[in-house]
């Protein structure tokens, strides 16, 4: 049977496609090219015109759309109905989609409705030999496996950050419209609520991950804790560098134990075995011991540095490229001072973009 590769995506609130979606398009293109089969595009959302134009030059043979107010906001019933209708209309055998929260939630159910199968968290698709194999990580990114399947349709949900985002000229496209009757609209979107952290500190696109460990809230050499200063130092560094903020399990658990907390952190920041596995080119950890259940979350961080008072901490045992055995409060005070000075000199007499205790 000849495969048909469907690229499936939903629009964002502003009608565009997310970066993760454009990365999945690159994967869909190379997959179709490797299999020597046609690529079709299926989009759903409130209004898909801009999104269709943005991918109009991707080389797809046909474009399909499910559009309308019912599909503007995420909702299981409508999103699953739209994805199912597009997959049926295109007779897709391979469906490539980004691992957005919206698609990850519905595609397993859609695959089931179509008697198909699904692989989520796909990190690579290899179709170079004319057949298709997908890679994904197992056991919290410790083992990489390749899978081949004969069952179709096969849904491949691609992790963000594993491919370059599609870039192409805007081409006006009139997609073929598929009418979908939404079976149930009991669920309504009434608004958006931000994550509880006072400031949005999780920045997946940042060049640097800064990880704060529980040491920031521990008693220091004067026998006192300095949690407020710790928070100022961390936020000052984030403000100056645009780094993303990660934390350890110990630090996020501390809030639950009623101890002094860093307000800029929530459990969402936790990196590790029971936390996230972010992808940033560089990582800097401070006041974190570097234990394996935490460092396993650094699987994709290529250049790693750490600051710790303890020369025997986990980072010293092959987990970091550079370990600074030093007091992180002193290091970050000086580092922020240097960043502030650089900021001031590069802006002439303009004020730095942040202020914190020196
Ligand atoms: C099943 C399981 C799953 C787990 N999952 C995760 C996970 O997903 N993520 C995770 O993070 N952990 C996880 N853990 C917990 C993990 O094993 C560690 O307990 C945790 O990472 C330790 O956090 P920490 O390094 O911040 O704190 P600590 O171990 O308390 O280390 C604090 C460090 O701060 C240093 N320090 C203190 N003051 C300073 C200073 N002024 N300057 C420099 N350094 C200083 C100390 O030397 C110390 O090394 C898991 C554990 C288990 C059993």
C-alpha cells in the first residue's frame, strides 16, 4: 500500500502556527520525501487562512481545513472530531503532528477511532531507505529505541526541538473545507489563567537553562537563610540573560513543607526524573547537588556548568563540564554586577533593564 503523509496542525489564538507545529512540518516533509509519497496538509482552528498561507509553499499536494468558532479553543470533543475528519478525508496512513498539549491530548483517541496506532514523544523519523522508522526515548531519556510498525494509520507526535522549523514564502491557499458536526460542546473556554509563578520564568526557547537548587534556601555561613536575596539574585540574572528557570525537586518540595520559599518557582520548573527534560544549548546550576534523578533531566543540555560549595557534589562526578567550587551568592552577586555593567555600557546612559541588590 502506498502511504500518504498527512501533516496535521491546529492554529494558535492569533491564527498562526506554533514553532513546534512548524518543526513537525519539516519532519512531515522529509518523511514524505524519503517515502517518495505525497504530503497533504490538514489544519483546524477558528480561522486557518493565515496558517494555510504560511505553509502554502511547503510542497503539499492538497490542503484541507476544519474551521469555525467551534474549533477556535482547545476542547477534546471538537479537536478530536476535527482531527478524525481530516485523517479520514485524506486517507492518511502516516500522520505527523507536533506534541502540543492540544494534539497530545486527543490523538491517541483519534488513532483508536481509526483502528490505527500512535507513537508520542517521537524524537526522529527516518525514512531514508524508503521505509519508516521512528526514534523515541524510554526510561526517562536513558534509552533510545527505534520502532517500525505495519499498522496504519500511524500517528507520529513529534517532540518540540528535534527539527528545524519550516520557513517558506507566504502563498495564498484555499484549503478544501471539511464540515464537522461537533458531537458535544458541553465544555466551554471561559478564559485563560497563567501558571501560578508570579513571573513567567519557563522559556523553552532560551539559550540558557539556569537551575536553582535547594541550597538557596538553606542556612548559609552566617547561620541564617537569605531567601529574599536569593530570589533577587536569581531574578536579576534571569532579567539580564533571558535564561529559563529550572529547579530541583527538593526546592519545589520545600514550599509544601512550609519552609522559606522562592516565590518565582513552582513545581512546573522542576527538572529531572519526575520533572521536565528541557532542551537548551547551555545549562548553569547553582546550589544544586547534581544527583542522578535531577541530572537525568539534563539529557539534552549540551554544555553544563555548576556552582556548589561542595567539591564532591554530583556535578564533580562527570555530570558537568565545569564545576565552580564557590559560594553561589557571591558568584551570582558578581555575575549580576558584570551583566549590569555590560548592559549599562552597551546602552550608553540608559538605565539597566533590571535592578537588584548588589
Ligand atoms: C524517584 C525519585 C525521583 C526524583 N525526581 C527528581 C526530579 O525530577 N528532579 C529533582 O531535582 N530531584 C528528583 N529527585 C530528588 C533528587 O534525588 C535530589 O534529592 C534532589 O535533586 C536534590 O535537590 P538539591 O540538589 O536542590 O538539594 P540538596 O541535595 O539539598 O543540595 C543542595 C546543594 O546546595 C549546595 N549549597 C548550599 N549553599 C550553597 C551556596 N551558598 N553556594 C553553592 N552551593 C551551595 C550544597 O552544597 C548542596 O550540594 C528524585 C528522587 C527520587 C527518589
